[in-house]
C-alpha cells in the first residue's frame, strides 16, 4: 500500500510523470527527473543510478504511447539483453533502443522513428555508442611468477619456465599469513607474516638485488595488498571488522582512510550492514577501486544465522582530484543462490572488465571467468580446493591452486580470445609443492591517464638497504632539473627534505641518515612537481 501522504501520486514511481506530484528534488516523496537537464549529478545513490531512472522510464512511456506497450516491451527487452552493458550511459540507451527497433521492425520504420523521438523528448541525443571494453597495453617486461610453498613458508620467484631467479630464492624465509601482493612492474611486494606484521620487499631488476623491511611493526594485520603503481597499500585488521584501511604514499606525507563495507540494495539510500569482514583484496589497474571478497551474515526466517561469501568493489581513490573517494560499494552479484558463495577474485592484467573467481557450491570450487560488461560467465575448471586464480601478463592463461593427494600444486590453463573461456583439455600441472601464484612482468607501462601523478618510465635506486650512515640515491635523468628528496616515516612524519640539482645522465645523491631512529622510511624523489618514484628503506644505525 502506498499512502498519498508519503507519495503524492499514490505510486512509488510514475513513468508517465516521474516528478510523481512531489516537490522538485524531494526524492523521499518519490520525485525523479523526467528530462536529462534535470538529472541528479551528485555522489549519492552511486551517482544517481536509482534517482535518474526516471529519465529512461519516461522515454519508455513516450515510446509505448506511440507504438503500443507490447511492441515497446519487445524492443526494450532486446536492447537490454543484446546491446546494453554494465557501463552504458544515457546515450548508449538511446542507441541500443534504436538498434533493437531496427532489428525487429526495420530501418526507417515507424517504430525506429518513435524510439528516436522518445529519447529526444527527454533530452537524450546522439547516434554513437561508447566502447567500454577497452584494453590497457601489455606490460613489456619479462614474465615471472611469485608464490609460496604448500606450508606458506617463504616466498619464491621463478620465470615462466619454473626456473628460479638469480637473486635470493627464497626472497624471504618468513612464514606467510596471506597471499602476497606485487606492483605491476614487479619491484614492490607486500605481505603479512604469521606474526601479523606487514612486510615489504623491494627488487632492483637492473642489479638483481632485493631488500626486505618491516612496513608495519604493529602486529595487528591479517592481509595487505599494494596498488599496481605502488603508491597505495590496503590492509585488513586481525580483529575482523567490516573495514578496509588504505594508505596513500603519493604525497609529501602518508595519508590514510578507512572504508566501511556494506551491501547496497535496490532502494536509493538504503544499505545493509550484513558484511562481517573482507579477506582477499586486489586493486584495479587505475588504483581507484579495490575488488574484495567478504563474509556476510544474515538471519533466516527461522532466526538461524546464514553465512556466505560474495565479491564487491569499493571506490577508495579519485585520480582526478587525487583524494580519497567516498567508498561507494558495488557487488559482482546482486543476489546469490542458496548455499552458494563466490570468493578469491582477480582482475585480468589488461582488461579491467574481465575477472576470474571461485564459485563454491556443495564443497566444490568452480573456477569461473566473467566479463563484467556483458555479464558473460564461463566455467574454466572444476576443482577440489580454492583456486586463487592469477592471469598471465598476456591474459591468455590462468594459473591456479590444485591438489594431488595431500600435496599442493599450481596448474595452468589456456584461454580463448575472450579471456574467460578455457581451451579444451589444456589444463596442466605447472609446479608441484607450491601455491598462491601471482603472475607478473617486470616492465613499465602507463596505468592511468594521470601522468602527473607518477613519471611512469623512471626509477630511482637506493643503496645500501639497510642503510647505516648514508643512503645513496641513484637516478638516470634527462636534462638538467631541480628536484626534492623527502624522507618520511611510515606514519607520514617528514624527517628530511633535501633540495638537489639533477644533471643529464646518471645522478648519485648522498642522503645522510646518521643519528636517525632505526626503522623503516619512505624516500621520495620529486622532479618538476612530479613524483618520480617512492622507495622504502630500512635504517639501522650502529
């Protein structure tokens, strides 16, 4: 029952008049825009996804009035199922409906012209659809794989043929609590040890040297991941809560924000607090979103608790404003069948709209691939254990966990060109006795359009690491420029700010650290207001 006192028209929504008899902008009483010029432009309601539905709703009403409800339903259904995707915008809706009308009734038909007029009447124009399945250029480096052994003891790197790298294998002998995370260029690794501390490994691929330090000595952590550009770290507390804690290292000081996880609903402004805690996390290629899995708990009609895993996306950063985002949450699936969970998600390396994940039903874990734009979902492999998938740098293969008897092993499966369909009978064992693989390349590529955030093609190197009295910063520069070196603690406190002049070619700059408190510090080089690189160094004064 809808009371006119709450909704003046007597309906929750009105397609004939989305204003619904309510005062302009009074969403609580059911007001919606009916024309594109009235659209909601704020951040609430995930940018107005529910509020602004009044505009295409009214276009449907106008179209149905012109051609009849049955014809309009068939055209809109085809547009929804054939042409529209997850990222489609208003203009894409117009193009999709016109295409669907053309498919059913022919070009220049009465129905096509009525569809164009209906969308024009609500202020939606244009004939060109957008392509949301865009690709990022492949990382040009050599391929490697990072993993731990079946007992979670140590970290190892091999090339794609399974041959160990020449430096320090294992990278660490420490026991691992969570799957390690690595930057896109393969130079920075973070993980949480069984002592609940966050550790950081830096790799210099030019000199084949590695160094390890404690990033957080506070033993309160359960998982940590690093963004593809290495400028952000997200972490989860050992005391499970429904928050993700994100630290940004792109500025002169370290900043942080916490993001509460929730379950959005189909009702504008209404969310639920069913999320208990997150587990697996991964930054998308832009560094703006974190994909995660989480345990949810709800009460059944009988009052018993029902727990399940699902996958979400939380926006934590805004590359345009260079600030933390508001933490809007989207879900991979709005609802799951009874006794089904989805978990352990990973992005493909070059297609932000392609993911793989575990689908768990009746104690069987199915490795699935999904296209987030088209909603195509394909079975890749049926497994006895959780898969923890990782895409190859070319996106043409996936490595994942498997068991033989009681021994873990890493398997590999070939993919078809859609990046989610397996090549038949291509799954093979890649390496025995190990698991939690992360496939990567050690080259550099542009990850976002925000070139001012990071000079992507330049690296600095620090040695020795650990340092005792001085740090030598080595940097290959083009031209003559002024720069600034900033040394800060892991909590963000600035300890050293040193001006420098860079010459053309190789530069070696001495940074005195004698007398500084022992611990981990970030060293940042800024040239012409651009952050060239940020590295972690351990200072151990004698």
